[in-house]
């Protein structure tokens, strides 16, 4: 297995996107969209997919990691622009339709990308996401678990320019939602080290993806989900308090032929022990 050329920058749609490759470039492409940085995709998952004969590309979204940055308070692009980025990036690496994967907020991008650019994608994996944009949730979908969100949202903000404070904050947040705090701390340090400048707003954007909540995510796409025709895998943690598992179940019901894989011990992050099962399911698409 070859980790491609390592970290790189790819120019698409007038912006620069940070990317990293795993596996052989001649293999079928799996494009993993960051949430918001590429490090939301575990190294082990990318490496094991590559070992299964896939060319894995994970990427930073706009305004995250090593990608182009603009006005973090008032981004001049929309959710559909991010979906177009995914389609253009996929074609830049392979003329064949790609397997598109989104996790959390990038799962929303992946849904819109597959709907808006159906010829660009051959399969879809959606992990820990939901069929509606940030903001008020549809009445039939479970909203954030209030008992968990209270302690999470009341955490005092760290000095985001201090790596130890930032990593400690992210580790405590992971503990509250039921993820591995040690793994979360490690990822937070790596994200912090990749952040382009020393502004606290930039570090906050990279760690928590706050820019996404400021995007124009209209029009709705949930009602279009039955139009999807690509094989789809929906993965969701049983203990996810942020997007409870009913959101994943709704996606699986509304996308024709979708398979729902519930990780019984999972919350927001894919547990290390479950990575082989997720990789095996993705490899069957």
C-alpha cells in the first residue's frame, strides 16, 4: 500500500483544497470529505480502505486545514458550492465515477453532491449525519440530546491559540458525547498544528467547523433523496447524542436500497474497534 504523494493542494472551482492520498492511483477512487478537516477521517480507516484496493483521497473543506480561507464570519459560498467542489475534485483524480463519503457535516455535502452531480459518483457513504441542514430539525427527526448538549455547550471556551488548551477542550467534549477523549486529544493537536495562522477564529473554525453553520444551505434536499440511485451505506453510532441514530435511520429509509449499519458502541466518532466493519461495508459498495 502506498500513501500516494502525501499532503498536497488541489485547485478546483477557483479555490485550493488540501488533500491527502492513500493507495494506488489506478485503483477505484473513494473521496472522503472533511468535517471540516480531513482528519475527521481516521488514518486507520483510510489505510485499510487502501489495502482493500481503493485509492483514498481525504480532503479539507474550504475555510479549513490547508484549504483556501476567506471571511469566516460571512462565507461567500453555499452548501451547493461545496457539493460542486466534491464533484470537481473527484473528476480531478479519476475520470470514472467515484465513491463519495461524508461524515457529520460533510455527510450533508455528500447528499447534495450525489443529487446535483449524479454522473460524478458511483456510491455513497454517509456517517453520523442527517437529511436536513443545520438549524431547526424536522418534526419527525430526533434533535440533539438535551441532557448531553447542556454540559457540552457550557464548557468554558479555551484559548484556541494554546494547543494544550484547545486539545483539552476537544478531549473533554469527546468524553461528554461518549467518544474516546485520548484519541480526540491527539486529533485536535494534529488539526491545531495544520491550522494556517495563529488567529483564534481560524483555530476555532478548524476544530469545530463553525463556518458551516453560517452557510446558505437552501434549498432543502431531503425531499429529493428518493431520486438517488447509487448504492448507499449509512453508518451511525447508537449512542450519538448530537445527531441521534433516528437521523441515520431516516436516511436509510428515504434513499432507495440504502443499507443502515448501526455501531452499537459508537457515538460521534467511528470507534477504532469498528473500523474494520465499516471498511468492509464500504468496500462492498
